[in-house]
C-alpha cells in the first residue's frame, strides 16, 4: 500500500517523517532518502504492534485529505510503498464469482493505479477499507 508521508526539517535537526494515516508513526534520518528508509521500519513496528494487539490495520488516504492540517504545514509530501501483506496472515486461495464487467473494471483499475500490484491486492484493499468503516 502507498502511504502518504510528510517530511519536515528544522535547522540543526534531521529530517523528520510523519505518517498521518498511522497514529503515532514517525521516524527521522540525516537525508531525505535515509528518513524515507527509516519510515519503513517505523511502519513495520507499528503494524507488528497492531497485529499483536488484534487492532485493525490503518488504510492510507490521499494526500489531499491531510494537506489542510496545520500540523503538516510547511512539510514536503511523499508517498511510501509499504507491503502490508505480511501482517494480514497467510494467503488462502479461494474461488469467487464476479460479474464480467465488474472484473474488467477491477483489472483496468489495477493496470492504471500503482497502489495495487494485482487483482487480489485490489480486492484485499477494498475488503480492508470496508471492514474498517
């Protein structure tokens, strides 16, 4: 999944990174690249904790949802691709029947929206969003 992150840099400090859709998830690094690498570890630790506590996994929102938040004013936005599949449990194959037109629309979305690596990823993401609401 692609999570929006916001980077801040104050004089005399490292680059700080906040993940708005994952409460309390932040990291830092001496360069933008190192800060973005560090946020991967921060996300992994957060997701491990959520799974251990049997809490729902957060869903990323569009950057536009967060831009007006004064906490992120002056920050630089980026997107971090984080693989949530290790936190969903083992994969189970199943058969599903969907209308042909719906399946074509899903496949088209997967081809053009880089948040989804596959049809299964799209369906899993849609299911997680629905279950979180």
